[in-house]
């Protein structure tokens, strides 16, 4: 196994359905422009309330991806 170098970025995913869906939306959307995503860490969970009801969920993630060797 060779040594690797990783970069970490912070993103926020949202969903009206729930936290799990917000995480999946964030990762799947990020994967369209960031290659080699290896892991994620949920750092914060928040939401938006309208008229006493949860309107949508917001999940802040750190994602780690491998920097390519050339």
C-alpha cells in the first residue's frame, strides 16, 4: 500500500426528507466534481423551522478525498 495525501473540504447538504438524505445529497453532488472521496464526518446538524414544523434539514460535513499522484 502506498502512502497517500488527502484534502478536507467542508460542505452543507440539505433535504426536506431527513438527515440521512441530506448527507447522501451532499456526497453524491460533491462526487460529480470531486474525485476520490474517501470519507466524511458530520460536524453539525441544523434545520429550518416554518410555522412550528421542520421545513428542511441541514447537515454540515467534512469530506476527505485523495490527492492524485502523477
